C-alpha cells in the first residue's frame, strides 16, 4: 500500500491523463533570455519530468512587447519563437512528461517604459506609471493571449497556463482598485472579469478541445480593496464554463503586506481558501503555497481541499520529489526550506535561478555528477553546509570521503540557524544531508579535533577545509564586561538574557538574534492562527482582499538593534524576505538604529553616539553580532607542510553567514575534483 495514494493517483482530463496530482508550478528561471538558455531549460525540465512530475508549467512568457517584465524578457509572438521552444518540449516528452507554457502579461508590474494597465495607476513596488490601454488595445491584447497559446501548441506544449494571479495584468482588470475604466472592460465585477473570461473563450476556440488550459486564479489578493471570496467563486465558475481544464490558485499580489511563500509562513497556510474553490467548481483545482512535503500534499488531497498540488520551489530543491514518494523514501527528499535566496531573489535581480539546498538546479550542465577520471581519497574538515555538500557530491561521484568535525552533530552554523523562529525548516536540510552522507558512503567522524599531522598521516589525495568561522569581537572599551555575550552563546542557550537588550550588529545574524530574544509563545511559522493574527489575514476569507487588522504580540523585552552603517537597517537582507524581518521586529517593538558609534561598555550600560548625540542604553545584556573571521589555523599549518588544501564556505569567505554560497562552493568543487 502506498503512503501517498491520493498524491500518486492519475488525473483524467478526458482527452489526456496526468500520471499523478503533482503540478510543477511556474518559476522564471533566468534561462529564458540567456545564451544557450533553451538547451539548459531542456535539461532542467527533462530532469523534473524524469523525476515523475505529473504536469510541468514553465516560467511566464509574454504575449506581446508591452507585457514583458523587462525589455529583454522572453515573449512568444512568432513561429520562430515557437520553434526555439521545441528543444524543451521534445526533451520533456522523451522522459514521458507533460509540459504547459505559462502566458504572463505583467501589466503595471513591468520594468520598462512601455508598460500598460487597465488604468494609469502605478504600483507601489514600481517607480514607473503605466499607460491606460485603449478599448481597441484591450481587444488586441486578448487576441495576443490566444495567438500565443496557438503558438505554444506549435512549439509542442501540451497546454498553456494563463496567469491571472499575483497582481499581474488580468488581476489588475479584476480589482476596482486598479481598474477604474468607464468602458465595457470596467465597472461592476462582472464587467471587470470579462477580460479574463474572454481570454479563455478565445484561447479555447484557437487551440481546440484537446489542449490543456490552466488558469492561475488569485483566490486571496491580500491587498486593500481586493476581490471578495464571492467574486472569486463567481469568476471560477465563469472560467469553468469558458473552457478551462484546471484551475490553479495563487495567493497574494506582489505588493501585499502579507508574506505568502517565505519560510516564516506555515505549511499549506492558505489551503482553506483553495478548499472553498474546490467545492464550488467541477474541474480540478490546484492548491499552492508552502506545500513542501508529500505528507502535507497527501493530507490536502485526502481531505478534499484540492485535486492537485503545486510544487514549484520544492522541485528546484529535489527533481526526484515524486519518485522518492513513489519509492516510499520521503525522508530522502531534499526539502525546500522557503528561504527564497537563490530562487525568487535571483529572479528579481536578473540572475539565473537556482536553489540554496540544491545548487545544481538550473546548473545541471555545470555542476555534474559525472564519474571522475581517478577515484581519490579525500579528507574534509568541517561538517557545516559547505563540508556536507562537498562530501555528499564527491562521494556520489565515486570518491572515498572522510568528513571530520569537532562537534558531535552535523550542521555547523546551519544547526544554530534552525533554532531561530521562522527558520525551523532548516532542520529538514540537516536531515537530508545526514541521509545523503550515509547513502553515499561518506565516513563521518564527529567529535574529533583534527590536526594537520592527522591529515598528513592519512595521505589523502586532496584535503578540503570547511572549518567555518569565528565570531568577530569589536574593539570597544569594556567589551569584556559581564553583560556582553556572543550570539552563539545566546542561540545555543548558554547565556542568560535580561529584559533590556542591545544587539551590536544588524546584519542577518543580528536580525535572527532579535527574532530569537523577542519570540513569545509558538512561532507563527508553526501555527496558522498565530500567523493570521500577526499579519492580519481574515481566517474566514470574507473581507475584501482577505485582510483584517493585524494583532501582533509586543515583546516583553526592550530590544535595541544597532548598526554602524548610516543606511537603512537590514538593507542587505534578502530581496523578498528582508521586508518581512523588518516588519516582524517593528511589530514586536524593536528599536532599529543606524549610524551608531560605540564609545564604551560599563556598569551603566552601552554608551553610544548617534548623529552627534551621546546617550547610554541602560541594558542588562549586550549581544555581539559584529561579523565573523575565517577559521584558518589548520590551513596555515598544512601550508607549512607544503600542502595546498581547498578552502570552502566560511573558511574561505566569512562575510556574514552565507549557506547559499557555502553549499554551492562545496558542490562546485566536488564536481571538478
């Protein structure tokens, strides 16, 4: 008996059957516009098809020039455009998979001067103001969608997805806040919805009945004045009547004040509203957002909350997600931790998408698992992210690897990070690497203090040092005062924390520590009700946009988060997560101060100067998060013996703590040794 009978059940669409209930959700890869990108996409998508995905949806392709996200973004308007995609669809079909192309018009979110929208109303996340589409242009845009769908069929796709969610053009037509037109495309909800329905009707006529049509429907806008649940359900029924095969669901506009996909969001946080759509239509409905394990997916399907589940980032993290579920090996899945650092943050900054926990994603032709020309004996010191990644990849290639660490557990700084509220998912990565190291045959020797002589005596062919970092101690008079402690002691639970706290350093670690010391009760990332309350989400989804007043808890501690730089506190945090961390700390009453000079520490507290004004923070505890230094003692010893060890991770570069760089370095080095 399968542990996941609903997840792995076929889905009959009448004219075709999907092998299971897993939809690979759309993600822009950055390969769409890169030289040789179509070939790399072919390899990327083929690996996911081979891994058993029921239906793949590509990143968004624009139906016309105005709809592109940027001037150089991909679109499909000619048969030549379509022919270039053949290498992708052929590769997926050779692996027995099915693939649909998403058609995406950005509307007022576009980052080029030709952007258009239903009304000339700018988005708060875009400095550009759109031009209003004329009545004739609206009709032409509908034809452009249908024409692109027809070209997608020429390109060999099994279907298309019409992007009507996340605040893009179709979503902008649906909402009175962004659609203030006075012609037949504006007015009451039925008139505003006409644009979406007409796109589906014309598209279905152009592509025929034996072509999969998905529509990504915004079921919870999470913006003031957004659509109501009744309006959303009315539209869902209209789209079904217009010829949609599958209703995919989207949560939140990009400008929403509510996080929707970060690791601080509970798993399947929005499945309740998907269930309401499922119960209102007779076509398959896809649940989305923070579904990252087969257990969560199976539960949603078994309870009838949806007919399929969308896994986007989880299939970046592990292309064999479905296969491992089929093989009853869910513990071997490399789980998406929702960090966004290498996927969405890359996409929004014009870099090629990848994955923090799986750097091979979108780089399959670069970071390979090919058999080495010579099998080597390799000694690795340091079992943090870099050391674990290197050891697992190198052993998979056939090398004999021994991994050492002075600690008695794997993970290094990553094992510390999992203790931060909202980062509990990091434990999944440690669980995955433990299994990988065992499966690959890595000899793991924990609790061992390695010396240079030990490594020399073993006569390794290569030595890799992933020895990590040492916290930096700033030169402040009184830094040895009893009130001062290191962030490591705080997060390990080895330091008593008073009611009045100053944190020196407002980088990623400083923010993490501030979260840690202000947390009260259950983490919102683990409890849906707490998350809804903190962020103001209507648990009944009845209010317009699904928003209500926020009711976040205020911290019992007084906390000052301080940085030397005279810039916005947290400016260096992730593109899609930095605002979340700042908002959470603001909710908790944390005082965030930049441009701080530290004068001294004594019994009176922390003496500082800000904008020329001296003051004393009367605090019980001062936590130092002032950066790190590479730990290279062992490296220096080996060099003295004429060895040239490889440095990776924090031992190489200790600027902040960068697990993305560390894991990528480890995997990249392992692929070439």
